[in-house]
């Protein structure tokens, strides 16, 4: 499961731009993850602050 | 609630505002949506911009500009410094903007030209009739809103959705985006006169570190690294490391992060009833990461073409061809060239970078523009730069 550490997230939207399934949406300061997420982990790599993690 | 207009602009950054201003000035009924409650904040930008190019498009208000610089200093990994003057080489520098004020100023110009600006209004999807986009469904301060319009300009940034809704795949591969972090820092050793660029694979792999002065020993100190070299939190970790070595007493007043597209020109920035502008169309310079001016240029073209296409009664993709042609000619050619430089640059080792910048030590760079500098670099390092031969001549 993709988890968002909201204490770390700086809501820059870089993750949204790389998501291959369009599963992420930035609502101002709130990053939403939809059911389309395939847990590929690409977004975790690009995150400048390390707010995203795919947890088993 | 529902409303109708001629053009919906999604996103009130510099690209969106210029599109809205141009379209409104041409007499169109324009609605510009901004998902945030405050235009321009939080910033995701190093704020450097070429002076001449900016002034060709707008008359900058003094409060938009945080600092004016003399040029750029480029540091190789071994510390060799090359100085370029603003009027020649520094097309990317000149002014360091205050984006929070600048973005709001441009939105104000759009509003004064007649565009309706709606903040805290998020586009949720395209309205369609017989498969063709006829507007946008949105959420305005938590309430649903439907806006009907034959034409939609997507200026919705790196996280662009408008393009993907319209069937344009703008998903960025990790090699086509830089992961960036920046501190607004106050430090006595900030160079107030020059934008500084620091190269090196240990400080910013397949990217660079910048220090853009904002006056009185304040600077945007940041870095970008290629997505393929990134791992969770890496950009911030590297920035802290750089701060420790270069600005150990730096006082951090603001933190900025973001993703900067560096894919080069995308295949298509238009679909039936839709034009993409700025970061949404990946119109950032892949080599420098600069995207303010290109977004503004594209915005102006899109606003202009919007008026023509509506008058001609054809907003299908073929009716928007003029936008596609003009942005490619005015911006795309440069972006493609810049993309090739980037693809080459990211492969260079620190030894290569030292050799290249070291070879310029005895040259007088103050009278050279970027093209002339490349010619000199090629003359002095033909073997290393052989791959770029076709771009130099």
C-alpha cells in the first residue's frame, strides 16, 4: 500500500506528474491516492522529501 | 451551479495568466481557475528569468523583482569559476523574481483584461458531449460547479490532469523530470551580484546546484537531480549537505520543493477543444530547468489562437494547429536542442566537467553568448564534445 507521510509532504506535485496510472491527485495541500494505484513505487523515488512509501 | 464562457483556463501560473490575458484582450469571455486559495503560493521555483525576454512580454512592476544580477558564475567540481555576463550569456538570468508577487501580478493583468479569476476552484474533469470536450466540472470552495466552454487551456503545471483527461499522455518518466529542493537562505557569503551554478556528480547527480540572489545576502539555494538518480528524500538530503559545506552559517527562511519536467517537446500539446501550456505541456528548458518565460510565450500564443479558432468556429484539434505550429517554432526548436545538451550533459563525469570548464579559464567569456561559448568549448575539447558537433555549427 502507498502511504503518504503528511507531516513530511510539501505538496509539490512531482509524484502526480510521474504516476503512470494517474492515481495521485494533489488537492492543495492534500495528496490523494486512488484505487488505481498499482504500488509501482515510481512516485516514492521522485519525492524530494521522502514522504511516500510503499508498505507491504 | 453552472456558468458559460468561451475559454476556461485551468491554472493561474504565468502560462495560464498570459493565456487568459491574451484571450480576454481579444474579446473572449474567459474564466481562469486556480486550485489554490492563494495564487503563486507555495512557490515551486528558483525564480530566475531572462530580463530582455520578460520585458518583451510584460512591463515588470518593481515589486515583482527581488534582485537584478550582472550575470552567471559557473563552478566546476574542482572549483574553477567561469563568469558570464547577463547581456551576453545569461539568457536564463537577469532578474530574480518574487514569484508570489509576480504570479499574482500577472493574474491581476488577466483580470483587468476582463478574465474572471476563481480561486480555490479545482477542475475535476472534462464535460463531454458526443465525445467532444464542452467544459469542465469543478469544485469551488467545496461546492460543485459546471462551466461550459468550447475551449479549455490546461496550464495546470507539473501535475497536469487536463492533458491526460483529453487523451494526451504527459506522464513523465523518471529520466524526464528533475527532483528539486531549495532553501531561501540568508548567509554573509551569498553573492548578491551573480546567479551561481555549481556542477558535480556528488553534489547534484545529473543536475546542478544553484544560488540565485534575492538581495541583501538572501538567496534561493537549491538543486535538481535527475529522477533516475533520485531516491526517497534524496534532493533534500543533498541540499542540506551542500548548505553545510558552502553556507554553513546559512539561516533557512523558507523551504521549496518540486518536480521540474525536462522531457523536451512532447508529441502533441493539443486535442479536440484543448490546448496545453507551460509545465503542463512540458515546455520547460530541459537543460536549465527554466520554464517561466516559455510558459508565458506559449500562453500568449494559446490565447491568440483561442480567439482565432473560436472565430473560425473550429476548436477541434485541426483548428488548433496554429498553436501547435507556433509553439514548436518559437519554443520547441530551442527545447529540442536543449534536450540534446541535457542528454549529453548528464553523462559527463566530474573529470569531464573539470576539463570543459578548465579549458575556458584563459578565454574571455564576458563578450561571448552561449552559442559562442559552445563554439569555443568545441574547439578546445573536440574529442569530448564530438557527439554535439551538429549542434555547435
